[in-house]
């Protein structure tokens, strides 16, 4: 199988490209950085050095089986998401031979689209309702984009929603690690839980490697799962307070952990409690997370983060 990973040098994309290559597939990895292209080549991933929005990689479209969109930053904004989807769909209509199977398009969204629903568990098929959610300004456009992906008439659209990521350099958890390293304090943006915040609440999480394993399974079964949306999260949620206290103990910092007033819409989204209990990935793809949970493996993950930045 031939797979292109867009954003292959990012936190999600790199591990996904590695996993797909190790599963025996021919993997192309898009990155804008020549230096990161060398890193991809060292992992037996064919580097494609260009902007994801350019046509420099469209020569691959006639023979690709799957494109995995893991792009972050400005490339994850609504206009960019829609523009890229439509551009690839038009290219597929023009460049793929008549009678070709649909090119599969796996789009990476996130579980913040579930918003805050009073502490109730969300699953893959829970209707999306962002009313009253701190994350609404950050992701209010995503549900519409998800629908455009899965209803696309040219591409075989699939949506994956990872929950909060951890492992290695840490992703969002790594932001807390970074503040701890700089300030010597364990902090987390939060508001009282009665307002939908995480103070005293719980986290839905997924390790980088377990998410990468999902991408492999989704890519391999793509012709069978088109039109589906998958939440990807660990089996159980974890206590935020216990996580922060464990971090205080492991790092040996002075004083208790603290909740801070969110300073922007991103921190507001982080401070929202979104509880996820997915089932489609397990029932349809046989996927199961295997890595240690955040709290159980916290000392290991803290050391991994330090090694990644030092």
C-alpha cells in the first residue's frame, strides 16, 4: 500500500509515518523542512519537501492508496483544511485513471469538538454540541469540516479525533512540562469544574504510539470504513489532580500544584473537561491502546520529555 502523510515531521505525523513504514507500507512524508526531510529518510520514509498546499506532490496522486492529514498550525485552520480537501479531490478526479478506487483521505480532528456536556461520557457517535464549551471558539468550525470530509463524493473520507496526547516530547502535556522546567512550578490552566473546567476534573488521553497504531489500522481498512468518525482515546479517564500531584512528587518541586487563569482560547480549551469512551476503533478495527497511562508512566514520560529537549 502507498501512503502519504501530510505533516510527517510533526508530533502526530512522524510517529504515524514510522508506524506505517514498519507495517511494511511504502510511505511518503511531506515536510517543509530540508533538515526534517533527512530525518524522514533515515526512517525509510520517502521525504517530500514542500508545502502541503502546493501541487509539488500531486504526481503521487495517481498511485496513492491513502493520504493521512496530520497537519497542525495554520494548516489546520478551516480555510486551509477545506482548501486542501477540495484541491486534492479535484486533482484525484483529473489524475487518477478511470475506474480507480477512491483515494482515501484520513483527516485528523480532535475530541474537543464534543465540548462540555456536564461530565457525561462521549462516544464516537455522540451528537456534537459545542454550546457552553470553553473550546467553542477554537474548534467551532471543525464539525462542519468533518462532515465535508466524510461526505466528499470523490475521496473516501475518514475522520480521527485524538484526545489529549502524551509521550516523548509531550504535545499538550509537554506544555505543562515546559512550564515546570522554566518556572519550577506545576501548573495547569483551569476554572471551577461547575463551569465546565478541569479543576478537580478528569483527562481523556492517548499515547502517541497508540494513535500511530490506529492510523495503520485505519489506512489498511480504509476502503471498509469510509464515512466514519473515530474517537481515539484510552480505556479510562485519569484524575487531573492526581496527575499534577504525582508531577510535584516526581519533579521534587517546592509547593503545591496550582491552577492558573486561562490566558487565551487555547488554554480555555485545555481547561475544558471532555470525557471520551470510544468504541468504534475497538469494534471495527480491533484497535486497543497498549502504552502505560499518563499517571502510571509519568516518571518515564517526564524523563523522555527532558531527553527530547536537552
